[in-house]
């Protein structure tokens, strides 16, 4: 196993950003979330976004892998592609 594969979800977060507001992640979409966005994602439902706390939930290797593969920058590009300019975008 390479050193990179040993990264757990928190190491992965800190490899991307030092933003300590990010406390959750959606493991099917592959993005890190702050607690405000995490509750919005939870309201939408688990058929759209599956949210876990970075510290308090157990993370499967494949879920960490998904976050590693997608990440906030790539997800932003994909999902905000058709968002009109006048609409407020999420900060992260
Ligand atoms: Zn947020």
C-alpha cells in the first residue's frame, strides 16, 4: 500500500485545505462540507447526498477514495457549470 492510500479522511482534508470550518463530507458526491452545508445536504436526502462527520463517523476506504478522486474543486466545476451568475454559490 502506498503512503497516499494510507491517508485517512482528515489527512485528506488537510492536504487540500486548512479550512477548519469543514467538518463533514458527502461521500457519494465527493465534497467536504461545513456544518451549515452538511445540514442542507442532509435535508435534501440520502438519495442525493450521503453526509458523514469527519471525526465522529466511521469512514470506509472507498468513501475516502471517492473524496480523493472528486474533491471540492472538481465538483464545483461540474455542478456549478450551469448556475447563473446572479445566484449565490457556496463558498467552498
Ligand atoms: Zn458550507
